[in-house]
């Protein structure tokens, strides 16, 4: 499997943020004061500047959520594709809305994906890394408002990204199915 590029991830995020609802939404949008952090065992990563969460669709066109941790935004709810970004998408292993206290574990399965995926883009022209091996715990989850919790993701070469997130909700409902 070839690694995804930052431009591919940016395009996916842009399409997901195009708005799936005719109703106006004031999500409160993220700003640089939102917290999110990561600790990369081999990169010296010290954390992300912020985070947001949004509804999206899974690979079978079912319900899913994406948590985006970012170093820079180009607009509210739009991570800068030229900066470091981590996107964790959960589409299985739980019900939606996700009950607070839920831990979702995903592992790559033979011939398919687990309960989600994670993509780490280091910024610039570096290729993005993908993984289906992660654990995300949702300590708090209020649909259409915010979510908070922790994550640990293992990428190829035993690179581990782990930390916490406190993410306001962005955008409207995704139209899946």
C-alpha cells in the first residue's frame, strides 16, 4: 500500500468539510487555544496546536467521526495541508453517538480495515503515514458539541503517536448511505 500524500489528505478533509446540511451551523469552530498533543517516539514531536471533531462516513458509507489534530488551520475546521496533521477516523467498534467512556481499538485485518484508520502527515512534501492499528478512548462525547479523550496509534517502523485531545465539533451531519 502506498502512503498517502498531504495533498490527498487535504482533499479528503476539504470534501468532508463541504457541508452536508442545508441548516446553518455555528460549531464554535476550533482555534489555536484548543488542546491536543502527541508524542512521537522517534520524531521529537511535542504536541499539536489544536483539534476538532466532525461527522463523516466510513468505507461502507456508514456513520463515522474524524478527530483532526493540527498545527495550523487555513480556515475554521480546515487543517493546513502543508503543516503537521493527524486524522483519526472511527467507523466501527462502537455505536453512534459514542457513549462517554468508550474505548475503540482497531487493528488492520487481513484483506480489509479494522474499526477505523489514522493518517499522520508531517507537513511539506513528506509522504503521509497511515495505520489501522490504534486505540482511542472517548472520556467525554457530546454529539454536535465536543469530544475529549486519548489516543495511541502505531505506524510502520514502530512509530507511536499518543496523546490527548479536547475537540470542539465542526460542521453539520454527514449524509451517509
